[in-house]
C-alpha cells in the first residue's frame, strides 16, 4: 500500500501535488490509497524516524533534483502540474488565469473615467490625434511653395508682428486660382503657421482660408516666416451684417493651442486692451509654461478646469456682439468710452443700461430694442458673456448652444429647445433676485390671519446682518482653495523641473523649416 502524503508547507501552486515519495510508488489500480498530510507525518511530536531517514537518504542521494521534482510535481498521480492546469479551490490565485478579457466593475469604472478624462475639454485624445496623425499626414501630402512663387502687391496692413500684402501667383496659369494675401511675420510666425494649420483642420469655414506657411532664408537677410491665405474680400463686419453673410476670423498669431500647450507662455500677454476682459490674462501666471507634448496633453484638462480660459475669449466675443447691436460702438473712441463707463458700473451691463437708457440716442435705443426681441434672449446672452467674474461668464459651448442662434426664433422653438432654454436660464440665474422676490411676496401676504411674515418681521429679517458662513463651510472652502493652490504649485514644480534644460520652445520642431 502506498502512502501518499500531501504537503502543507505553503508552496502555492504545488500544494495538492507535492508528494512525499519516501516509499516507492505502486500502481494503485484496485488498491486503497491512503492519503495523509505531510505536515502530520513530519510533525515534531509524531516524527517518524524511519521516514526521516528515508528522506535524508533521498535528499543526500545522487538525484537531488529528481527529489525536488517529485516533491513538487508529484509524478505518478494524474498529470503533473506542468502539463495540466491545476489549482486550489481554497487558494484561487493558484487557478489558471483565463486567456479572455475579464470585465470587472472597478475595471469598467476605471476605463470610463480614463476615457472621459481623455475627452474632457480641451480634449487630450483628439489633441493627440490631431498633432501626431492629422498634422503629420497633412505635412506629407501638401504641396510646397517658395517666395518666388508669388508676386507681392499692395500693402494691406502692418501690425506689431508683421506686414500683410495682397499677392498673386507668379506662375500663369496659377496653380490654384484666386487672389492671395501674404504676410511676412517678424515675430510669432512659426506659431501662427501652426495655429492656421490647426484651425484649418478644426474649423476651416470659420477662418480665412489658409494656403501655406514656410520659412525663407536668403543669404542677405535673416530667416523670415511667410504665411499665405486666399484673399477673403474687403467687406467689414457691418457690410457682412447688411448682406447677412457670415464672417471669418483672421490673425491667429497670439492664439494658443491649450490641448498641447503650443504658444502658451504664461508670462507673455498679447491682448488688445479694447476687447480684453478685466482680468487681463487668460491663464493664471502661476500656471507653468508648457512642457513636452505628452505632459502638457495629459495635464490640459486639469489646467483648463483651474483657469477656464474660454471665458476670456467669451468676454471679447461679447464686446463684438455689443458692437453688432450698437453701431455707435464700432469705432475705437466710443468703444474705449464704453469700457470706461462699464468699469464705473463695476462691469455690470444691467447697471450700465440703467444709466444710459433714460438719455439714450435713437441708435442706442434701437440696439436695446433689437436685443429685447423674442423675450430678450439677445440681451440675456449678451449679459451672460460680458461679466466681471470669469467663472460667472457663459462658456463658449453653452453660448453656441443658446437659442438666440436658432434662426427660427423663440416661437418656433421645439419642446426640447424650450427645455434647454429653461435649463440655461436656471444655470445663469442670479438667485439673490429670486430671494428678494420671495421676500416681497411674503410681505404682501403677511398678515396675522393669512400667515407669512409681517412687514415688521421682514424688516427685522432685513436688519439682521448677513451671517458669516458657518465654520464647517468656511473650512471646506479653505481646504478646496488650499488643494487648488497645491495642485497648481505641484504642477508648476514638476513641469519646471521638466523644463529646466529645455531653453528653446519645444514646438519649434513641429513647425515648418526652410523647404
Ligand atoms: N485672408 C485675408 N483676406 C482679406 N484681407 C485680409 C486677409 N488677411 C488679412 N487681411 C487684411 O490685412 C489686414 C492685416 O492683417 P492682420 O491683422 O492679419 O495683420 P497685422 O494686423 O499686420 O498682424 P499683427 O497684428 O498680427 O501684426 C487686415 O486688417 C485685413 O484687412
């Protein structure tokens, strides 16, 4: 009879198949197999000397390896573990791992979280795709041009960062018909090329049709960047409004691509004071400068939430909207004067309206009338764009979804659009007004019989100084602020560390060189 002892010595993965081969193993057909735990057989109190001697002989024997093999592989009973997938019911970790993908709840939550982070504004995943796939392919297939391919015409404008000319193709017939605009950029040219290419991929119909950008260096002069667009005409915003055609955006030299950090330099501000929001900066100056693409890309949703940079642009767009409604504000002087008035009203458009409307000119009155059409949705949109606090301004996405842009007007709004409008109003509301209204309503019905507050009680309520926020609330607020500062500081430190040796801006490698 064979004695088979199961080892209990904690060698996972081999436990049930670790056998004491102290006795020769006999085929067990028709024989009773006595199974005994090895731990029992070698327990100090029950130590069997004959067995131990046997073990020692084996251990000191020639084939130590085969002993170890027998001990752990258990040749003779079933297939060895090296052949068959074996495991332990108790110790599940010893069971063979499944080859298929196992979907677990935490795994799914994690994957969904990662996906939503990658697609959260400004869009890490689409940013990566744009930069490393679309931009790369575009560069492979686009035609290349040099300065000799164009004939410069009249100068259209000269700004701080370049000179703009009308131009035409040198070759006749021209490779692509139509007149052109050429810009010789003295600064920010490389970045402007990137931004124009980026916008051409993202929203071609909203921006001037960009043809090409290149770096030209002749022996006489220093290297200069040239940018080429199709000529989009000479119509002004007012002309376009008259003919109800859409307008296009030009001049992206100061724009920054926050998905990957291109042209984002925290301590450099390029802004037009006539259209700039009161905070005068888009991202906090504490925000670190853009590190390498993967790091900048990975951090961009966090930085976006900390700074909400689109709220700066929304303010400027609000001012253009204002100019569209009030033609008198379209020239520089009156816009500057308007900005002064608004500042005096603490950037409160409603307060500004209250001061100017009683003595408004016909033109101003007509502007208000236009904005008040359809239940005042125009005015509502405008006031949600031009606000002092960036966080209180409507986001670019919300503004675009506003029913004001629905061509059919308020009356033709569908049920869903109406719902969206109600939701929009709810999120934009200043609830202090609602509170005042409730208080007034209560005052009207406040009698001893009807219940509600009496005037005297309300007066008492009004006289009560606004309570300081409870300490729990204040603590929560302080912790949130502390956390925000800590995140910003940590980001800055880690990114500065990464940037230490990177003196030149990394995106130079992504912009066109001399062809
Ligand atoms: N694609 C275009 N089609 C028609 N006109 C254009 C186009 N691009 C520019 N212009 C004209 O050229 C003028 C100058 O262009 P832009 O504002 O880009 O240059 P800039 O002001 O000299 O640049 P910057 O302010 O960046 O130094 C514009 O005001 C516009 O009238």
